[in-house]
C-alpha cells in the first residue's frame, strides 16, 4: 500500500486479526516501510487515546468487539420502523456499537425494553455495526411443541406427535404462519387457554410433509425422549449469569491461545498453544497449554441449570441442529471461547520431551482471550503452504510450534500403540430447506489429529492429578473385548487370509498388527469394521478400569464441559482438589457418582442411537430419488433374515432380504457371520464386494432395501429350491462342523481367484 491506511482500515484489520497485532504486524499488512512507520505509530497512539484500541504489551486489540452471542436491550422503533438494540455486554470506552435487529417472520413481536439473546454478525453499514438475529426473548421461556397442523374454521389446531398425555393446541388465524392442513409444524405457547379450553399456540416453523427431510431430527428428538426444553428456572439462572472476571484467577490473556474447530462450529470449549521448552534439561522439548471453558463457574451443584445438564447428560448433534446440554446464553455465549473476548477457563500446562513423553503438568484457573477462531481446513492449508488472512500472521509464532509439539506426541503415540482404526466419517450436506444435497466423507487432516492428541494428553493429566490428590471423579472406561468376540474376529481374519495372535494377553498393538496386514487390501474395510464390532462400549465409572482402546491406564473426560456432563464433574473435582472455590464437587454429588455415571452412560447411548437413526432417515430420503439405480458396496452385516450392504458412495446401509436371493435355502452361521446357499454353495460374508440395486427407500423409517446383483464381480448363481426347506430330505447332509470348514475354504478360494 502506497499510503498510510485510515483509522477505520486499521480497526477493520485488528478486528479480523485479534492476536499478535503489533505495530510490526500492522505495518507489514499495509506495506508500510521506512519513515512511514512514524505516521503509523502516531495513528495507533491516537486510536489508543480515543479509546478505540487498548495496548497489551506490544499488541493492540479492539475493546469494543462484541461476542457473537450477546444480550441486547431493544430500543423503540425509529422513524423508519427499524428496531435497534443496545449491547448490554459491551465493555469498551469508545463509541458504543450500534446493533440493528433483523426480525424473521416467525419471531414474536419485540418492543421497547425487551431484553433478548441474539446472534450477531459484523457489518459495515453507515448507521450500524452489527446485525442481530433473535435466539429468544430473555425472561420468557415459552414451551414448544412438534405436531401436525389441522385447519379449522377458527384457525387451526396442532396435534402433538408425542402422545404422552399432551392435549391439542389451538392456533389463531393470525398465528398460523401460513401452515396448511396436514403439515408438520413447530410451535410455541402463545397465551393462556382459550374458550375451547385449549392452550394457544403460535406456529414458528412449517416443516411440510412429516416425512420431509427437515422434520427428521425433530422426530428423532421426540421419539427417543431427548429433552429439548429447559425449565423456566434454568433459563432464569442462565439469563442472570454475568461474565466472570479476573478475581481469583490467573491472567492468561497474553497467551496466544487459539481455538481450532469445524468451520460451522458455534461453540468453542477448548483452546491451545505450544512453544519450545526453554529449560536446559529438556532440549527439543515442548510446552503445551490446553485451556477449557470453565463451565463450573456458571453451573453450580444443586441449581436448576445443573439439574437440566445432568438430565440431558450431553449435547446431541444432528445434521441440521444441536440439542444443547446448556442454554444458549451459556453454550453459545458465556462459556464459549469466542475470538477476542475474555473468558474464564481451567487450563493445563504440560511439558513433554522431544519424544512426546510427558514430564510434568500443572492446572490453572484463569482468564484467557482467544487470539483466533480457526477451522481445521484453514489451519492445515496454512501449514501446507497456503495461509489466508487469518492464519498468515499466526503461521510462524503459533501454528508451526503447535505442529512441532504434535509431531513429538505422534512419536509417543506410536510407542504406546492405541487402537488405530481407519473408518471414514460421513458428513451430510443440507440445503436451506433441509434437503440432502450430498453425502461426503470427512477428510482426516493432521489438524484434526493435533487437537485429538492435545485433548487426550489433557484428559490423562486430569485423571492423574485427581488420583494423586485422592479426589473422587468419573473415569472414562473402555474394557478389553470379550473372548467370544475375539474368537469371532480371528475367524473373520483367518477367512480373509490374515492372522490375529492367540494365547497371549491381548494388547492394542496386536489388533494394530492385524489392521496393518489388511491395509491397502480389498479386505481392509472388512477387518476395520470387524475389529470395531469386537470392541466393548465405553462408559463412565467412579472406579478406574483403564482405557483399552487408547492404551491408557488413567483417563477421564475433561475437555468438553459445554457438551458433556462427565467433564463438568471432572472440572468440579479439580476445583475441589486445588481449593479454588466453593463451586467444586458437593458431598451429595460424591455420594451419587455411581448413579450419575450410569445415567450419563445411558444418555450417551441414547444420543448415539438418535443421531444414527436421523442419519439413516436423511440418507433414505436422499436415495429415495434414486430407486432403481445400481451401486457398489460391501457386505457389512449378516442376519438370519438377510444381509446388510454398505454403499460406497454414501456409506448408507441397506438390507438385502433373504427372500430376494433365490429359491434355495440359506444356512445362517452366527459364529462365522455368513449365509450359505443349500443348492449353489454361495457364501455371503462380511466384507465381500457387491453390486446392488435400490428397490425401496422409506424416509420415515430410514429403511433401505436392496437387490443383490453380483458378489465379488460374479453374477449370482440361482438355486432351484430343491433344498429350500430344512425339513426336506437333502441330497447330501452337511454336518455343522464340515459346513463351517467348507465355508471358510470356499470363501478363501473365491477371494484368491
């Protein structure tokens, strides 16, 4: 740039790059060199004197920046009817930012004096700096309902899909929001009972056909009984919460901690920073900081908020929405480590040597200010040589040291040998109407692995500290597979030509050896899926039984207290262990840790089932438009009534009914996981390559039915049905032992052709 930037341009730059904004960084950004630096220094001092900037050491930040989720006070409409609001959380000393409220058709009417929780977007307009979208009106917590709209002469009624004693709701003509008879709608309570004795409701959103994609997650929420409405008392407590200050905390705001999350993340509960260890006795070592949102500061034992969080156990994630464990005021605002905003944290400082072995660690209750909220992809791009405006200034001072520490942890991981499954994760892409536009598989970047390794190490530190201080806690437990499941895995491996060692104490390194044998082969997915199915379900327990999958003796969840109640328990335990305050574990909590562990293990499974069912329904809706098309895939499961195939393109699982395989009888062998035709000897087993045709897709149930066309690139042989029933006299009687042996031989021979 040939000339000095304006003050507005400097403020815009600092807003976009809230960390490491030294005079040198700003000069480099605007191409300012030589004597022009004197003019820049003068301008920065003027901005500081005017209250637009505050100087911390050698960097500048904008104290007037508002959190992405903020509490606003609605003002009276102006002459044009526009609704502006005052930001109640603004802490700056300069000119107060102006916020314009952008109402949606389904929003309730707002008036002067209303306090609202809103999501903010920075804009550059002449008369306002932010635009706000209503989340909800503070002080109000109207009950919501999901149901089918029925038109009546006086407006309409809503018939709830949840039949647990709920009566119908009455909807006035002016509260219908255009709803049509038979549509699925989401509505909220809009007033006391009317003359018909029914509660009055206001339609918030029309979801169309109850079988339409946008209704899928809402139906799953109700079907699985996932609480999605907070009590009035919990909302009142959340609304009354004030941002935590520095009192009683260490000041960590000068540490360049950053958050790295999915690009669409709305909350950020963990931040990290690393640098080379300067200690003389740790050459090549690293110091790693992991800071976690201090949810315990806001959610105290025995409060309504605590009761609601415990009841949910965890947040539940769907492709189109999140059912949070905590109200928006906390999960999206006060407990979220938003960029450039002071937030309370519990942080752990960890020292590792050059090989990634942890030397020591310490916990700190502090106040931090996130330097940047980055996405995995942009962080990886920066490391790979293509930084953007956000990551460029952070590349050398922040990102490269993070990756250096990560590489040391990889060395330690390889020595520890945790279970290393290679199973791609699906990502369902929706349009604005909630319709599936595509199904992609998430890339596994080093940026993902970096955060995972940092979080695992922080979780280990939490467990070790609480064990050492004899403080009760909840461990994350993962026990080794049962002998029966291991035998089944060995049979599958043997049939595919691989081996799993027997006669020794099983360790994850033995399973990894099997996975390495299969890597790159046609059977890689088969072995990965079979290994996963041999594992036990992880759970929470006050007793420590170790974590088999991670190959760790001591492990507790500490890093996600916004979305997991288990982590909140561990935070409270750390507060108690360090004597940080009165918001630690209460005696009542300690007494019922067993009950809490069982409950949150159950809620975790409930969420997993609801999320899986929702994914199945979305995929069925997506594939319902492709009935009759052919797809490739692999056999992913065997049952008495048929086989399941996982499609390569989408990862969807569909059923191949046994009735569609021909007229012959199929023997089901549970131990070997196979179906074998009595006439043709055709053996269907997990992992085989298949070509199938979709014959039916039912979005409401998530059901997908397939026709098997070929297996291992060979057309299906068809039996004549002469041995269709087990009660008929077969031409050749096959004993169970021989039948099993023949199946293994046949399967191996087919694969070797």
